[in-house]
């Protein structure tokens, strides 16, 4: 009976060791999985930050482009108004010359 008890005690000790090793292995696997998860999360957050910064840059460039386009449109409108005013002045001057020429021809 004593041999049987010693055998059971040895079996219990062996089972405890097997359980301890398995528990350490599971703990290590869980820690590794958690570390991989955190690393993946950091990579994803870094990618989101890069994309967010790229979007900000693109929005800033778009704003500059829109501002330049507005300036170009304003300049074009101003030049168009200047050309129209000059054309009116030319038309007036041409009309006045035609009236003078017509008046001179009639006077002669």
C-alpha cells in the first residue's frame, strides 16, 4: 500500500509539473498574442495618422489651388471689364470721328 501511495504521490508530482509547464506555455502564448495585437494596433494607428496627415496636406493644396483659381477669375473679370471699357471708348471716339468727318464733308 505504501508503494501504491508513493506511486500516486509521484504521479501527482508529475501531473503537477506537466500542468505547470502547460500553464507556462499557455501564459507565454497569451502574452505573445497580446504583444502581436498591440503591435498590429500600433501599425494601424500609425497608418491612420499618415493617411490623416496626407488628407490634411491635400486639403491645404486644394485650398491654395482654389484661391489661385479665384484670383485668376477675378483678374480675368477685371481685364474683361477694362477691355470692354476700352472698346466703348474706341467706339465713342470712332463715332465722334465719323460725325466730324461727316460734318466736314457736308460743310465743303
